[in-house]
């Protein structure tokens, strides 16, 4: 299936772009699930494996030690 050509009216709404020679890809975009760490956290967690391990530990501790919820009176 061929993509249809844009209409002249839709092309008028677009800003004119003349030079893409200095364009570059977004270095933070690696899919929808990408997260950017602050510099101090990036030093503590050098790769995604260490971040994932720390988060799994946190979830395990949270499952064991949950604060009791108060019931509404």
C-alpha cells in the first residue's frame, strides 16, 4: 500500500525547513521506556543492570515491610 501524498493545504501549515545539516538524533530517546538519571545517580548506577537490580531489591523490601494503613473511622 502506497502512502498518499500530502495535500498542498497541509504543506502550507508546516514551517519551512531549509537546512538539516546540523540536525542530530535525541541522545536520550531509546524507546518509550527510557529514563534519564541525574548525574549523582548515574555514578552510583553505571548501567541498566545495576539500576534494575536495585529497583527489584527495593520492591522486595517493600513487599515485606509495608506500613499498616489506617482505616477511616
